[in-house]
């Protein structure tokens, strides 16, 4: 067989064997386009999304739908970090802590009326838990703010829709509202 290279929708024979798609290894298929790869991320299991969570360029963006999750993998990382903290410190799910976190998210990320400064006391029962929650919020809010800027989410409505996406949940079944309350 021949190896063929996909150039501008033409198959160009190289040598050796039949062409394969680098995503599915299916013979005779052309390389997937960037938009197809992005759409594939939407259907990937959560473990797949966590692998690329630190890479901003791999965040999901489905074109043509303003309610699509722009920062899907960044949000998955944020929820995963919160879930890990919640396993050790159940007070993370208390109303007082959730309200403080939502106030920060709303001011820093959604409305963008406050600088990225997270207070020391977030309502957790121990100073260590407060410090850990502060670190999680600082890192993830900075990442999400950068991602929202890259994808030009320039209105509160777009940022809110991307942050409070009801389709996003952790492997253990927690949704955004479990950490930040319902909108």
C-alpha cells in the first residue's frame, strides 16, 4: 500500500502503506480539522478533559452557540480541585462558604469589577483549609479570567453562561451549583 498525506483535501501518495487518521487510526481517513477536534472534546469522558486542563489552547469552544462552555477543561480542573478539597473539608459545601466563593467569582470573573485578590478567611473551619481554598480560587480564577479574555467573552452574560454551564459535572457527579449555589 501507499502512505498518503492530506493536503488541501487531496490525498498525496508518499510510500509504504494506506493512510490512517491519527485520531482513530482508521485507514483511508484524512486528518481531522481543528473544529472537529474541538467538537470531539465535548463528548470526551471527564478523565479525557482533565488531561488537557492546564493547556488553555485545548479549551472547548463550540462555534455558533453563545451558551457553549468556552473554558470547559479549565472549569473541569476548577471543579476537580474544589471536589478534592471538599472530600477532606466538608464545610466547603456549607452555605456560608458557597456564598463567599460566589461573591468572589461574581466580582472577579463575571462582572470583573474587582482585582484578583482572594481574602484569607473564606469561612472554612481551619486556617489550613482557608489557605488551601484561597490558593485554589486564586489559581483557577486567574486561569479562567485569562481564558475568557482569549475567547473574547466581553459581556457579563457570556461569562456567566460559560461559568454556570449545567452540562459540566465532575466524575463524582458534582455540578457548578454544588460549589457556588444555583444562579
